[in-house]
C-alpha cells in the first residue's frame, strides 16, 4: 500500500532486532561478523547484501537512504559525510578527463570552487548559464558535455530554475541532470519527477534541522548510483552511523518542521517588503520574485530562505549583523534557530566581486535562514537592528 509522505518518513525503518525495539537502534560498529569463511567469501564477492564494513554500508545509513529514496521517489541512494562529499563524489565517480559540465552560474560557493579550482586539474571544465536566461543552456552544451548541474532554489540568491525545462534539455542531449535539492527538501519539491537523474542533499541543513550534524545524500537512477557507490567504497566519504541515526530521526518530523519554517519565512518576507530601509526582498513565494510562477508550479511552499538588499553596501550589511540580538551569526542554514549571514564577506567571499554580482550577490545582500521561533520575536529582532543602522 502506497503511504503518504509523512507516514513513510516515520514508518520506513530497518528490521527490528531480537530486542524488539520500537525506535531504530544505533549500530555504532566499524565492521560486521560472519558465520563462517564461506559466508565471508560470498559477502566480499558481492553475492549477498550482508554488511561487511561501515565504510561500505551500515544499517543506520541504509535506513536514512531508504527513507530519502521513498521521499524523492528514487531507485537507490548513498549517504555521505557531508553535502560537499556528495557533490564531489558524484562528479569524481561519473566523469573522466576531457568531460565537460554545464552548470547554473548561481551555485553554492564550495561547489563553485570545485568547478573552478579542482576539476580543471583533471581536465574537466565547466561552462555556466544564467538562472535568469536558462534558454542559453543549449548554446553552451558541447560534444563532450556529460552533466547538467543546478540548484533550485539557489544559494544564496533563492533564484528558481524550471526543473521541467532542465529535464527536457537533459533528455534531448542525453546528459545526466544533477539537482542539488538542499534548499527545498523532498517535501517541497521532487526533481526526479521532472527528469533529474540524480538529486543531491546537504543533509546538514533542513534534513537535520537542528544544527547538530553534517551529512550528505545522493539518490537517483540505480545504474548511476551503483557507479558512484564503487568509487565511494574506496574513497572513504561514508556518513557516520551516529549521524545517519540522527538524520533518520530528523526526517520523521521534516514535513511539520518545513511547513512552519515556510510559514514563518513568508510572514517575514511580506513584512520586509514594506520596510523603508530595505531596497528589495527576495523569496520564491512573493509575487515580486522573478520566477514566482515557476516556484508555484514546482514547489509546495517557498522554503525558509529570504534575502534582502540594504542600501550602503558591505558596511550596511555588516552593521546590520552587528545589531542583531536573537538571530545567530553562523555559517549554517536550515536550523530551528534563525540565522543571519552576509554572503559577500563569508560563504561567497572566494568569488571575485564581478562573479558575485553576476549571481546577484551585492555587497548589501543579507541572507536569512528562518527558524522555528515565534516569528513575532524574529521580526522584532530584525526591525530593531534595521532601526539602528
Ligand atoms: C546548496 C548547498 N549545497 C551543498 C552544500 C554543502 O553541504 P555541507 O556543508 O553539508 O558539505 C551547501 C552548504 O551550505 C549548500 O547550501
């Protein structure tokens, strides 16, 4: 019987042990034992699904992956030590020297650094298309292009890309479409339904939701996941079983948490739109968002990230952060605690000022990751900080 999203998030569990526990236990073990030499030989030969060593597989990682596969409607998946381990491993496993990546220009800073500083060392180049002119994508596809890569919503600009459009282009050119679904989570958006071959998550964000552990996930087509898994087993980016246990428990509450995150974010975005000190507010479910119609088409709600522009550049952005009393100044997002950050001087400081401007990161841009506090307190904190600058 096909169950609803929330039910799957709670009821997808690994098999009970002989201790008949209700909630899944933690399998904090590096390796697993065999009944005899023949079983050990068969396991190493891949003739059964038995766990061997936690760098390859572990029951807690399996539960997390099974859950996220159900949520994303994916065939298979892998759990990684961080979101960046998932991003890096997917490309390193699937690409070879001479291959080419087509990517949206607006992507997370570390992913941009991989494309700019790491992959060129192995003769893998990247060409970029603008999120506001995605139709330009076909002009930059080359005969050696293997992958189309995008985030939607993007970090930090909360730009939206049309997943159905990307899916159609990838299919037409026989390319692997990889979507970083970190800002939306499978509760708000399921890229595979639109033609994505692989979906990546930084589980560190809304999937954990309480700022405790790092984690990453890749889910998607079985054959691609199998190829990535071979590379993964030998390169040591496995998620710790403890973190997998935390993240699997977190998924049980994803839907209720994300509903509230989004409700709070929309309330705040509507409030900020009217604030005299703010030049512009961006949130996917504001009618003023340039891709509002696409966001409405492919997302359940608008997510928990709101950005706004202050007049006065770097100085104003940093002055605002310095006046904040409740919200946290920290690098993370998707936490139960509201976070304020200044991308130009932090997450995206490695980009040149020109590259930053191209993806809409002005010096006065502030990114808010809206938490689960009472939104009236968050609005009051932001208002008092704005009053003082
Ligand atoms: C969109 C996106 N992708 C990937 C990552 C990397 O994830 P992690 O920090 O878990 O390595 C981040 C981190 O902020 C992110 O925002």
